[in-house]
C-alpha cells in the first residue's frame, strides 16, 4: 500500500446545503498507480478512541497518480446512487448527510471500526460543538485540522 500521512491532504471546502459536498487538496503526490489505496471519510464523531455509528462513510479509491496541488471535489455525498469524486472512484455506506451546524468530517486510512492513520479533519464550527475530539488522532487544529468557527460559527464554505 502507498504511504499517506497526516497533512498529505487538506480540506478546502464544506457545503452542507443542497447536495452535501466537500473538497480537499493533495498537498503531496498521491500515487496509487502501482497499488491502489483507499482513503475513508466519515461524519461519524470520533470520541478519542472510536467512532460513533449511524452516519455515513465514503471510501475514496486512488488508483492513479494525483499530483500535489490537485483539488478533489466530492459531490452528492448524501446519496449513494449519485455520489461522485472529480478524481478516483468512490463508494458510500450510509449517508454522508452533512449538517449545517455542529458537523465534522474525518479523513483516515483503515476502517471505521479500526482507523489506521488520521489524515485531516474539518468542523464547520469547532470539534467540541460537533461532539467530536481530535484526541488520539495526531491531528492539530490549524495544521492538519480546521475549525471554521474562527471564520463563522456553523460556516458553509
């Protein structure tokens, strides 16, 4: 499997209106051309040791070289039949139905039951308001995690 680490991607968009969309940017080359690998996104809350259940999990498969600086948009994340990614392929379990307030998305490798490496996170308020924490993720607000409450509480950008 390709090696991907915290900070190799960053969230740059969060849209809880309409179709529920988000966007990331590759901050380093992501090379799945020899061996494809998956990145998992969820809006389940992390409590410091495990994710709660009942929300959505999107699996993004990288099977080509994605150059640093590439923006990847994920659209229609609340609908398994029409979810798309601008690069790579996606599958959806449940519904990544993004809340307009107090919501967080985590990106990681591994599974919901056994996350391996946390890569990035975003909260449209702060992680506490979203009933989530960064404890035991290795992510740091302002570096590998974004809290949009500094822009506007419950932001949708």
